[in-house]
C-alpha cells in the first residue's frame, strides 16, 4: 500500500540477481539503491507489474525485475498502473548506463532516442514514444566504445572506476530529489554540465 499519492516516478534499469549486482549495466539499480539508503527508505516494497516499487514521500522508485533487454514490458505495466494517480510520462524519469558518455559524466534529457541501449530500445518500443525523461550515466572508459560492448557492460567496476562513478551516483540522487519537487527542465538546467 502507498502512504502518499505519487506525483513522480523514477525507474532504474538493470538486471535482477546477484550475478549482475554492481555491474556497469546496473547503474540504474545502483542509483535507486543509493537514493533508498540516503532517504532511509525501508526495504519493504510492493510488486507492481513485475517491478519492485518503493515510496519516498511523493516519489516512487522502481526496479523492474525483468532482464535489461525486456525492461519495456515492466515499465509499461508500472506506468499503466500509475494512470489512476494521474501520473504522466513527463512525471517519469528513467535512469540507466550509457556507453556514449565517459565514466564520471551524467546527462539528463527530456526525450530522445535509445542510442543503442537495449533497455531503452525496449522501453521506447513498449511505450510507443521517445518522449520520456531520462538520466544517463556514463560508463565508457577511453575514447572508443569497447569492441565487445555486451561483455563490457556486464563487468563490475574496478576500485578506481568506483572512485570516479560514485560522485556521479551521488549527483543523480540529488537530481532525483529536485525532480520530485520540480520538472525535468529545472533538473536539466541545474545538473547538465557544459
């Protein structure tokens, strides 16, 4: 049961299971977990349409239980359930890893394509629109994309990489806080660096 009527929804993309925890591809889950820790949200969740849903005041935090490449179905089911609360796509924020951004970077957009990210391809296909806010967190090491991207994203961060990524996860939590009180334009204006 929900304690408050939700106004905003943040969906972190990732793969369920211990074997995928703390991998580069699970940055979306890591942001949700860090937010829950900072906000002292109880571990108790409700399950909606194949997703774990946590509440902090008027923000719902969502972790789809489907695998990354099939995220769209779970996201669509959560958003359909949210219609009763008059939550629109503009009130949703998808958080995920991005190979087009270097490690230590973060980019917030009000809409756009998937950029080859299979989780976002699934979400866009399931929702039938590209008009959904997103928070992309860079995981690229070096100038070029890795030759075997599917293996790279399923590797865990090294200790040195954690030192570079953690401040970004922290900024993402702050961006979610602002998103809960404002709109995506305010979040982009404050958190998108030149």
